[in-house]
């Protein structure tokens, strides 16, 4: 399939706020539920293994007028919860049988309460992600919660809780998805003129609603297709976009950023889809075995929800997911990390990607993103890496000032090597 045709399909999925593809999936899989996952990260492998379709929810963007959503919130918080309430109260989320709210921030936590009151009969789950980043404490706590979450979603599907082998199989499918995305990211870093930011973003957004197997095929097909594009590099700077991990900027803003003279070689848009770096299980191609993976010391019962270690041939995939959260997650403002590490990581990433600078693009009133900016900026300044900063809302409609700011940033780096 041509890259342009893949992008057109992804854009249609992105524009469909009523989740038509989810309805189609449910019609093709009678009795199986679809579960909405709020940002930033919920392990979709658990939902998949329990027999449900995981659907990542990222707000309504600039495609929906907010009428009822504004009544639920004060003015000084971000925009995403307003559009989530609007989507829900206008029936656009009716295809979903439940919702999981991770412990991202106070806004997402409070949104879970509003959904509890307004979505009668739906499954509502708050998922406390670990704060203690060691396997014996946070890992063991998280593993227990994942076992409970899997059992609850399986009940929605009228099934038994998934055993180790079922979960291991789901993780393998997501591992393949992660490899496909990593291959695409490698093309972005090496030849960003082949891969426009809005295209990769739409491709990632398709993964919010498609089954993982279909999404992996799309990513692999797109990556293969762009390799054949006859495009030449342009005189643009290479930037990393930081801060857009939860509420998403409108598509027009992403297009503006690239048109103003930047190649975005890495970003944290829709970060939940790339949360874990590398494989969770390392089964294939000499990457090791589930048995080796599960030998790592995550406390708690092994061998799946109920059985002894490896009782059904899958090792301890629940433990592997917990270890992945503790040890293989990307650096994120919503994940606890000792002081200083985030700045070091950003500097390392910028240098590894040979980026010229950083664009801090955060949603207005987003505490996790905005509180992280001063220490990150300090680390960049100490490393002589230029940056610019702007805020957006998911329904921002005017991009002129951002175009001017990013254009000036690009020109000054091209002319003088600094902003
Ligand atoms: S945009 Fe920021 S403040 Fe708003 S829900 Fe997301 S993480 Fe929380």
C-alpha cells in the first residue's frame, strides 16, 4: 500500500470521534467489550489478554464544540477533561463498555469521579501506577493490581482471568508493535525528510483505536513505503518536541511546526503508545526467554494470577509488565524519577539524535509538563542546547505566533548556530 493511502486511512480514523471502527470491531466480535484508556499510560496488553479491545482516549482535539464539558470544570485546568466529558455526554463514547483512569495527575483522577457519576452501568477503574521504583515494593504492588485489573476486564468479557500464556501472547503482539514503531523512529532520526510529523502522528493515533495486530501491519507497511520516497533533505533544523504527552496539540499545529523550518526527529506525543522501550518479553531471535525474564525478582505470586511459576508455559508475564514499568519506561513527567535524571536524559537524547534544539510544547495548565520545564531548561542551558517554549490547547486555532516563533528559532540556529 502507498504511504499516502495509509495516511488517508489513519486520518479518517483520527477524525471519527464516534469510534466507528470500535463499533465495527464489536460487531465482528460479539460479546467482547471495548475499554477506553485515559492518558498517559495503561498497559494495553492486560486489556487485550482479557479479551477486550483497548481504546486509547486522547480528547476531542479541535473537532468538537465544548458545551457541557465546560460546566464540569474550573477555568484554570487543561482542556482535555472538558472534551472527554463532552464526548461522553454526547454519546460518542457509547461503544465503550468501561474506562481505566491511570494515576497521571489530579485532573485525570477527578475525571474518573465524573465518569463514575455520568456513565451509569459502565466499568470505571482507577489504576494506581507505582511511585516506588523498585521491584520489591512498587513492582510487587503494581503486579498485584495488574492481576486484579485483568480479572475485572475478563469478567466484562464473560471470561476467566487470563493465564500466563494468554498474557504472554498479548505481550508478544505488543512487543512486535513496539519494534515496528522503533523501526519507524529510526527512519525519522536518519532521514526525517521521508517522514512528515503529521503522518507519523496520524499513524500512531490509528493505534489508539485499531487492534494491535492491524496497527503493527500499518506501521510496517508505512515504514517500508516511505523508504521508496524520492524526497530530498531541506534546509531545516532538527528538533525534539517535549511536553505533549497527554492533551494532544491539533494537527494544524504539528504541520505548522514542520513548515516553519523544523524536522521533528523525536517527540512525546501520545506517549502511552511508546511507553515501554524495547521488548517486554524477549522470546524471539535470541533475545532470551520468558523464563529468564521471569527470573528477575518481582515479588508476589508467580505463574499468572493463580498458578505456580510458568504453570501454563508463559513464565511470569504479569511480573514482566511490572518490571517493564519500573525499568524500561521512557522518561516521562508523569512517572516518578529521582531529581536530575530527566534533564540528563533529555540532553543525552538530543545529542544521540544530533538534534539542534528542543521545542517545549505543553498544554496550558498542564502541571506535570510545566513543572518539569524549569529543571529541563536548566539542563539544556548548561549543555548549550537551544530551546523555545510555547503552550497550546487541543482546540487552539491560531498558529501564526507559533509559526513565527518556530521560524525565528530555526533561522537563528541556521544562521548563528544558536537561538
Ligand atoms: S494535560 Fe496535563 S494536567 Fe491535563 S490531564 Fe493531561 S497530564 Fe493532567
